C-alpha cells in the first residue's frame, strides 16, 4: 500500500501546487523558444555575414522515463569566431559552489581550461587530429546563420556523397557513409545525414545513428531553430532528441507482483485535496523522489535537450578573448 501512496503523492503535488513558471517549461517544440525571443545585436552590415557570434546559453531537458516537463540544467556564455584557417570557440561558466568562474577555449587542435578572471591556466589538452575527408565539407563555416551551399554541394560531389533533392526543390539532404566518419572505438556509427533548407540557406536537421558496445541503438537528431535579423537567419538555439533503444535483456527477470507500472503521469490516479490533507495528518504519505515510467526491465529512453540562446551579439567578438590559445 505504501508504494501506491508514494506514487499518489506526486500526482497530488501537481494538482494542488500547480506549476512554477521559473522551473517548468513548455514542451511544444518551437513554442519553447517563442515565449521569449532573444535580442539580436548585429555589429556592422548584415550583408557581411556572420564572422563571429556570442550569446548566453540556457539548457533545459527532460527524460521521458523520469520527467513530466523540461527543467533548467545549465547556463554559460558562448563565443565563436571564424578565422581564415580555424574556428575559435570559448565557453564561460559560473560555478555553483563559489563566485569563481571558469572558461574553456579551443581552436580545434588544443583546448585550454582556465580561471576566467585571473587567466590562470588549469590545464591544456591537445585534441586528437582527424583526417576525415569530411573536414572540408563545411569548410570554416560557423553554421549559425546562412551557409555556403554551393561549397557544400561541390565538396559533396567530390566525395561522391548521395545528394537527395526534395520533391519541392526547397530542401537537400546529404547521406554521409560511416566510413567517412571517425569512429571512437566504442560506438559504431551506422548512418549519418544532414538536411538543408535551400531557401533560407541554413541547416535544417542532422541525424546520426550508432550502435553502442552493448548493442543499444542510439538515434540523435539535432534541429536548429532560427530567427531573422533584417531578413538574415540567425540561430537562436537547437533541439536535440536522443532516442536510445536498449536490446532485450538476455535473461528477463520477473517483477514483484505488487509492482505497478505507470507509462506516464496520466496513469497515476489523483485524489482530492481533502483526502490528501487527511492522509498527511494520519502520516500515511511519503515522497518518492524518482518515479520511473514504463517497464523497469526496459532500459530504453528518450532524452530531449533544448539549447536556448539569449542576448545574441554578432560580429563583436574580440580577438583578445582567445589570446591564450592564439599563436
């Protein structure tokens, strides 16, 4: 009986207390971004394109096996700058346990982690070089606004990639063979593709399917979200869906006969506020911190991650931000 009462408490809390607007976020796709469209400051003429980009990034996410809504997970400041032969990236983090700040910068060959205010270097990590032919596919494009589709199409033909044109003539998809993608030795990539919007000249979606060492199939789909500034598309975030399908257990164990499986929050019965108060007074309620939806023997899950960019500044990133890594 206690097991059932513990689960009932979760539904009661949602019914009685309602939702805190600071903690809960809508999970209705693009509505997640449209609630608070970011401010975009473009330095100079928009026809010059995006040479650098910086924004405050907020990350929200949920797991369909545990969560009923998306919650805040992390925030940081991001800066990206394209140079003729490399792309520089910087992330600035605020720690939760003190007032110190940490930063990370990279040029694709080396990564440096340091104290933001003092610039005291904590460690340097050389990044493994990859000689994949795909390195030239996007060139030195940042990918946060319009991209050079002519360059991508030309390189795709050179690599003999399968180019699929949409029936409406407004989309293009590249299928990338696993043999062209560097493998990490643990996961086996079985397919990869990137779709483009030919009208806005932006990335529409990317998908990678891989098989892990334990035969779990993981499909990761990334969908960028754009707004426009003077008619130019500007990336304001992205939605990442990680669909992990675990293989069936070799030896399936029997569940406790008293185990109740709830596939969603809607399956959990609710009680009135009066009954709830009576149960509290009688000491018959206790909180279950984590409820796993679905069959506990199934290790599959779907993780949804929202990256929301705010206070966006274009073409205003100083070279000084990367002086620790620039030679």
